[in-house]
């Protein structure tokens, strides 16, 4: 396997890219009727059967508990990868190589998806609303973190009450950082799962969704900004001829994507957020 394992989580058959260091992992293998022919997440110590709730994190848990060798670990998706240039004609050719990753981790502690604006329904909290009018899973997370790790609350505020976050549970880091995050995150997520079930708000995939916030919170609390590298994520199944993609590409090339997005989302939150 070598010194690197970038887990490529997949719940269905796909054509692996064959890049050095990338390890396809069948998530939810304990529940699957078909073996996809690559590494399963139900070997050794695992939570594979929790995949409907934990999503791609069952691959992350499997690697944490069962991959002692690689000094670099990460998590991506079968169709979503970190890229150097999102708008290059051949986006697959822009996916980080093993050499790219080794070089980047000489300068940075962790690689995360570039933050994007959240949808109103996507877990945002509001300072001017009473508790009962808030997103209830996020209220539970706030309660849990305030009780279990109050030192993280400034970072929680930034992402739970802010308008942007990194999504996808994607990361790449040195082994000790990857494992430190897992050791912090999975016990919290297990307790959140129990709280959500007791409160009747544990919808499918909820733990996978909540962990996206936990990753942002943990990284923000533990690393200075200059040690976090935010990169674009490419969906290799996106239609790059679509109008939305072409408009975004034009705005990026003109250098005005962020200010235009800020204005549009300010209007969006005012209309949708009430």
C-alpha cells in the first residue's frame, strides 16, 4: 500500500482512476448485496453497518482502526476529488497526485475543501431566534459541545452561525493528525447519534452531515489559518457544459466570483432565512 492511503469512498461500482496512493473502499459493505471488488469497510474493527447514518465516515473509521502503515491518510469520494485547477479542460488531470500531496503536506498540516455558502436548511443557527425555532440537530450539537468540549465553542459559533463551511467530510493529513481527529470526532458523533435518536430528530445520514461541521470546527480550533490548505473539489460527474458551471467559471476568471456570491447569498438568506 505504501506510505499513503487516500480512501476513495464508494457505495456503487465505479472505475477507479488508478492514481498512486488512492484506495477505493466499499462503504456500507456489511449491508451490501454485492461485493464491488475492492477494499471493504466491514473488515476488522468497523462500523460498516452504520453507513446509512454515518455515510462515508465508515471508511474513515475502518482506516483509523485497521491501517497502521500509511503515514498519510485522507478521505475523498468516488466522484469528488481535490483538484489544483477546477476549470482546466481536463479536470481529472488536475486531481492531486501522491507527489502533489507529499509536497503540500510539507507546508500545510491539513487539506480541506474550499468553504462554500450554506443553504438555509443546511444547519445554520441564528442568534436572533429562540431555541425552539432553530435547526434542532444543530441545537443538540451545540449542547453536546458546550458540555463535552467547551474550549471549541468559538469555532462552533463560527461555523454553526456563519454562512460558509467546508462540506463533504473530505480531508488529507499526516497520519497523526488524521487519527487525532478521528479520536475526537467519533465519540462525539456517537453521543450525538444517541441524543438525536432520543429527541426524535435523527434523520437518515444525519451523523454524516453533522460531522462536516465537526471537521471544520476541529481544524479551525487546532491549526492556525496558514497551516490549513483549502482546495477546490471537482465532481467528475458534473456537466461542465451547464450554464451554472460556465457562469461560475467566467466570474472566477474575472476575479469577481466571491463578491458576486456574497451579494447573491445575502439576498438569498434575507428571503429564505426569514
